[in-house]
């Protein structure tokens, strides 16, 4: 009986987590939109959304749409600020050694919010809501998408992939292939896919439970010549930052680790939904 109770609790927690994650993609959602995004039955989504609103984790607007409460938003902002502060010495050192501009990025809805370090004496900037770039058209964004959950990728594809230059790819099939390549090689390399965007290579930064929390990106002048030198240094720096983020609170109570995020190919996601799984 205890085992069944534990399994039921984990099931409820996973559903709640899926609902809260849905608001990373949009500022406000109806219950129907939440159910569609999370693939939960409408009745289940409605019951959990109402309970989350009662607990003040969600707020209901006058138009009937729900959004994250101020408490949850503040916690997310604090988490991003903590990552930025811990990443600063890593970014400063790597930028100095490689003599290249760098960025630290986190997912913010359908875009990437980033802090930038220009090579030289200027420090790493703060993560700003005004400093964003499209996830699919940047190296830092492709890395974040690759190691995010399947619902994040579906949400990114749903509104359509914007075209910014002649090099921007905009199909779901292309994105699926690109993310597979990132997973295979461990880094993303993008050239000229965003307006004014230089060539760049990015690597993932993981937190507790192997969850993607950020990405580091180095800008390149000559992709073919620089990759053999830049990639090893970037990967080592990203792994070092990941270890620091995981070990900073080794025994903090009440914080579940969660599973390692995986990305299901988009064609398989569609087939699974059609089968009702």
C-alpha cells in the first residue's frame, strides 16, 4: 500500500511540475491551453490549476487566464541570478584565455535571455529581460533546447520558427535533426542564422539531477580553424560550472533531484500523442 501511495504522489508531483513548466513558454494560459501543452486531461488540468491558485502558486487574471504568481517568478529570477554569479569567474577566465567574447544564457519563454562578456576589462553583464535571442537560431539556444524536456521543444515549434537570415532553418524536421547533432557531439555550432549574429559554439551547464540550467557560448572568427582549440576548453569550463552548481547545496532538504531531461524526436512525439500515450 505504501508503495502505491508513493507512486501516486510522484504522479501528482510530475503533473504539477508539467503545469508549472508550461508557464516558461507563455506568460498567461487558459486551462484548455494548459491541458494541451501538458497533455493532461482537461478535468485533471482544471483541478490542479485551481489547487495551485489556492496555494498562491498561480494567479488568475480577469480574462480567466492563469499565470505564475509573483512568489514563483521571484524565485525563478533569484535562481537565474545565482547561476549568473557563480558563472561569472568561469566566463571571465575563459574569455581571457581564449581572447573571445562570451555569453551565458538561460531559457526565458521561447527565447534565450543572456549575459554577455566582451573580451577585455568589461565585466559580465547581468541577465536582462531586454537581452534575448531566438533559441532555434543561436548556438546557445540550440544547446538549451537539446537538453530541455519534450514539451519545451514542442512549444518552441508550435508558433513557428522565425526566419532572420538566409541561413536560418525554420522546419520542425530540421530542428529535430539539429538537436540530435547537438546531443551527439555535446556542443552546438551556429553561423549566421540570426541577424548580426556571429559564428559561435555553445555547451550545456547542468544543475541538480542532471537538469539543464544554462549554456555557455563562445563567439568565433574562423569556425574551422578555432573549433579544435575552443571546444575542449569550453566543455571543460561548462562541466566545471555544472559541478559547482550541483555541489553548492549537497544536502539541501526538501529539494528533489528529478530525472535527467531527454528530448524525444518530434516525429515520435506526434506518433505517441496519436496513440494516446
